[in-house]
C-alpha cells in the first residue's frame, strides 16, 4: 500500500480518512496546525503497524503550504492518495465582516487545494497511479455566501481534473458532504441547533462512500440518501429559486448570530 497524505487530519472527516486508510494498510502523512495533537494522532495510527509522519503547517501561510508541496513532489517517497480536507469557516456575512478572515478561508479552501494538487499530480501521472479526494460540500450548489462559492470552485476544479486526467490511471473526486458530526461548526463559532437530526451525517459514512467512489472513478461523491436527493434538486432547480432559498438561509443565519 502507498502513502496517503491528509490535510486537516487531526479531527472530523480528515481524521476518519487518516484512520480508515491506515486501517487498510496505507502509511500516512498527517498535516495540521496543532503539532502536539498531530503527534498524538500519529501515535494512534502507528499502533495499526503503519508508518505515520507529521507536518505541522498552517495552510494560510505560504511557508507552511510550501512544506507540504515539497513532501508531495518527492519522487523518492511518492504519495499515492492526497486528501485535501483542511477546512475553514467564517460565521458572518460578507458585508461588514472581516476581509482577513475571508482571505484566510480562500487560502485554505481554494489556494491550498490548487497548489497541493499541482504539486502531487506530476508524480502520480508519471507513475500511472494515484488519487486525489478534495473535500468540497453540497453547499457548493447553493448561494450560501463565500463558503459556498469556495466549495463550488473545489467541485468544478475536481470535475475538470477528472476529465483532464482520463486514461492516466489517476482519479480525482470531489467529496461533497452535507452537515456532518465533527468539531468544524463548534470551532468556527457556528450555531447549529436549528438543523434537524435527519440532516446530519456520520463522518465514517462520508469517508467510506468517498473511497468507494474514487475507486470507481466517479468525479463527485455524495453520501447519504437525503443529500443525494437534495444535491440533485439543487443542481436542476431554476436558479432564481436557488437564490431565493439562499437568501432565506442567509437571513436566518444573520438573525441567529445576533
């Protein structure tokens, strides 16, 4: 089994990817900001008798991003699977909000995904094997602010790469979960009590579905029957209706945050 590199690997969907891939025999490279937690997670995975290395890096910063790019472009230690999972949320509207927070979100959700994919793909293509899983969101199909816009970029980028790489042995899949039980919303300061239980996914189900879909060469992976139906509806309903629903959602978020 080859090495899997996972960003945002110490919690949530990223940790489930790392743990699941290690349990299947992959060596892992964990990327996150918290060095002590990285080492703790690496020790857990080493008990599965795989190698686990750590890269402490803030993907908002070019120096941290460069360290991960260097690891991905290492042809002597090739990475077989790249999981671009690192997340970032901004719990306020664009107008009147922090532009620095918005920029950091784009750095993590868009720039890092682009640069890390660019770093690893020449190695994968030359070897004729490899996979990239870009964790996007069903939010990319709705008008949910700059987060939705960033996730729309991730999904289209992944779909475009899947076409460009056809026949190379390398597969790219956009993983598009809905609301998933992780630490993400709490750490971003988002109030989620209004979300009904039927809309929540388990992180392990998201990961299992994604790994099946990338093996099948599917460009988009959506876990859960509720989100498969919602995603289909969002992609084909008239855009004025999508915008109307998005405006109601944004208004509700603004009222909840004050």
